[in-house]
C-alpha cells in the first residue's frame, strides 16, 4: 500500500496535468464606474449642513482647480498619443466639458476631428469643438500665459501658439509684446 506522501504527489501531478490542459477561464471584472466615489463625496461635502465639511470641500475644489494645467496636459497627451480609441474619445469629450479653460486645445481638437483614424474619436472631437467654440480675443491672456510658461509641456505651448494663430491679427500685438 502506497504511503500518504505518494498519494498526495500523485494527486498533485493529476491536478497539474488537468490545469495545464484545461486552464481556468479568467474572471471578467465588471467595468469601472465613470463617476469616482471621491467626486460624489466632494459634491456631498459641498452641500453638507456642517460648515467645516463644506469648508474642506471648497478647499478640495480649489486644489482640483489648481491642477487644471496638468489635467489639460494629460488630456492632450491622451488625445494625441493613446493607442485606444475609447481613451482618445473620452479625452476629447472631457476637454469639451472643461469649457473655456480647454479652449487652448482647440487647434489640436480640430486636427483630431479631421484626421484621427477612428470615426468615434473624430465625432467626439467635433462635439468638443462645438462646445468650446473657436478661440477669440478674450482668450489672449490665457494663451499667452501658457505660451510663456517655460516649465509647461511643450505640446501645450505649441497648441497655445496655434490657438493664437487662429485668433489672427488681433493676437499679433500681444505676441510681439511677449517677445520683448
């Protein structure tokens, strides 16, 4: 009669053969929710009856607003460089939702709307363009800040230069003053 150790080894060998021949199917994860719980908490904090909670929520919104520059850069990189069409389409959609702070990205959105290999991305970029509207004279100060920001992402600075070009002759004097 074989010993207990030999029996366990035989069972392990049989299990290894079975798992090698018939690997288990991967468990599919449910899709991630689009709305992050932290955002919902922040929204709840802003409408809280407790003034300390509201104050903390307001401070958090200020911190989020302060990170707008890096968010625009990350969205621009995703729009231009991500290999996945859904990520590029989502980046275009979010830029449209940002409104005027994202107007500096108008030239890139226009290029993507005309040339992206994905129809889904082109349509989403076109929707974002309609929300943003073309850059105009009121955007000069913002574009000049981005253009003059030496530590900024080079792609964002070149996008600001393109946006200034879309404004036309009205931007010429402002750009000339910047070069002094």
